[in-house]
C-alpha cells in the first residue's frame, strides 16, 4: 500500500512538473510532452488563434497574444513550422507538375521574399517571436546584414519550378533602396536566376501591400505572363486582383501585413 | 538503488503504454497524452495536412489521408473543433461590432449552412470522418431527417448579428427540392428570422459552388445590400467575385467542395 501511494505521488509529481530525471534517454525526454493544465489550455487557445490568423479570420493584428509566446516559439523552432512548410511546398510542386507549360517563356510564378523564400527567424528569436511591437529600425538593420537563411523547402521548390521551365518573379514589400542587400541575401541563401525582382518604388510607398502587390501582378499579366502560382506567407501576398491561378499560403504566426 | 531502478522501469513502462492506472483522477487521465512514436509522426503530418486544407493550399481533395483518420476524429469530437469554432465566431462578432450599421435594412451577412450553421458530425461519425468516398444517397437520406445540430458558437453569432440589426442570408449548395427539410432542420437547431434562404435552383445545377455562390452574392449587391461578412467552412463559400467585406473561414477537415 505504502509503495502504491509512493508511486502515485511520484507520478503525479512527474505530471505536474512536466519533467523527468536527466538519467532518462534523450529520445524519451523528447517525446514526453510537458503536462500542465495552464499550458494545455493555452495550447488549445493558441492553436485556435493560429487557425484564425492563418485563415485570415482574425483580420489585422499587431502582436501575438502574450499567452501564446511560448506556443509560437515552440511552433517556429520545433518540428511544426518545418513540417507545414514542407506540405505547402509539396502542394505547390504537385500543382506545378500538373501544368501544361507553354514554353514560350511566359509561364510565371510569383514569390514573396520574407518568410516565404527567406526566414527572419534569427531576428524574431531575438525579438520575442512577434510578441514585441514591430520595430522598423532594428528590423532594417537586420535586413542590411543580408543573412536571412533560406526556408529549405522553399529553396527546393524554387529550383524545381525553374527546372519545369517556369519563370520566377520576386515580389516583396521591401523598398528599392534595399535592392542590393536583398540580392546579396538571396544569393547568400542560394536563390539564383530569377526573372525580375520587384520592390516598392517611390510611387508604391504608402500603398497597402495587397494593392501594391495586385498592381505588380497586373503589370506582369499585361506583359503577357500567365501567373500560374503565387507563394506568400501573408494573405496580402495572395488576394486582391490579378490573382494567380493557385495561391499558396505559407505559415507565419509571428506578424501580419495588411 | 533498487527503488530508484524500480521507479525508472515503472516510468518507462508508463511512457511506453501511454496509460496510467485507473485509480488516477479522471482529469489527470484526460490530460495525459498517449505517447507513441508512430502516432506522434502522424499527428505532425496530419496537423500540417490540416493547415494545407484550411488555407486552401491543398486545392481539391476527395477523402482525408488514411493515416489521418484518427487525427480528424480526435479533432472533431475533442476540444479543438469547438475551440476553433469559438475563435472564428469571436473574430466575426468583433468585426460586426466595429461596423457602422446603416439601419436601412440593407446591412447583410451571408452564412453557408452545412458545417457552418449546422454540423453533420453525426453523419460523418458513422462514415469515417471523411475517410470514405462521399456517398450522395446516404448523405441525402441524412439531410431528409432534418436532425443536424447547430454549431453552438455559430448559433450565438447568428443571434448576435441579428441584434446588431444585420440581415441574415443563408446561401447553401443544397437544392430547392430540399427547401422544406432544410427549413425544418434550421428551426430544429434554433435558427429563425433569416431574410432569405437561397438554394440551388434548376439553372444553378452543375455550376461549381464558387460560381453559384458568387452569382447569388452578386444578386444581393444588385438588390442594394452591403455584404459586410460571409461565413463558410469552404473557400468556395468565400472567394470568387462579389466577395464580402470580410470573410470568415470555419474549420472543416472532413471534406472539400470546389
């Protein structure tokens, strides 16, 4: 009886602190989820919050909910972000392979850059994963470093689309004055041979992203291109007018651009 | 030492079988996830698959992946579907409350019916949660019973929108011959006082849902209505033309309608 009670107390303790002794094999430690009523409730809420931002149900939001900070961190640096990126890249490639490529050089795919081809995770790791108010100055300093890594699944897709004979257009909310560092960063990350890199010029400043990006896609269509696919982490990359035949929403629970 | 080894073995056992003795309080049992490497890998994949269908990245699909059957079941009958529905209804209401209602009787909100106002979960529970090929005959028999329950969060939203002075339009892929059972089911579930119930007439048969629904929304706009919001579990409820000021995607990992 005493031994049974001991086991019971021990197990409860184990559950409550969500930890096990370090003597346990690493693989076991990794698969043991932290069990904690508060974090369970948060996880349920934050997962629904993520649903609402990824479907655009939430509309505009400025920072992630405070209670979701560790949820977003775990999502971004754990397996889930990678897994979601992989499935989206797979969807995109399946669609691309189903296309009849005209081969006249007018088959186009539009990629956004930040959180689509490149990840700014190193910056956001140092800035609370979207829980801090966006600070343009420090973000621009990060951009100037030109060291954002590729999202590996996007890089693979990018290359595979090129092999299919599709021309790549890069359409970013970054400004013309950032062209050089952007090109430098893209090369650093392994991206090459795009058709055009479109940045905000003087006349694009102040426009909502959804308008600016629709106008640029419209220009491409007027130049005779068929935009088969469009990839972006923001709905403002994908909706509006002159939309692609298929749009692919990449995950991004860290920030929202209208 | 022997006692330490005993605890170690006991805990490993606990982890491997993913179960704890029935003497444990029910609340503890509920929060202890089953630990299983295969199901962990499936959960990661299926969660990404769900991301891809809820964002429309996956495009058309006919049945859920076989490996995701228990994932979808757990999602639908556990806390997550309810939690997601709650957050979407909250987003919708927040937006509705921010509106300036003209009060001229022309403020409109469009609701889809199946998996938006009503849930067909009892049918899908008996048919593999989307893992079986859709069978129109048995589904129509279910519809004829007029016993689909309300999604509680949607019913609350529906009533709150009415209190704000917004007129409700129901726009469904169901056909005119199902009007009576549909009305009967809506009353049964607690829905009342909608402005119009729009079903597929003879000239709408065979049209893709996205076209049929866009045309009907277009008619409403031509009648002078402002469609502030649109709620649906399918992207074909929300996209196309004559789209609402804001669209709200409800969760549905069980089936896809183009």
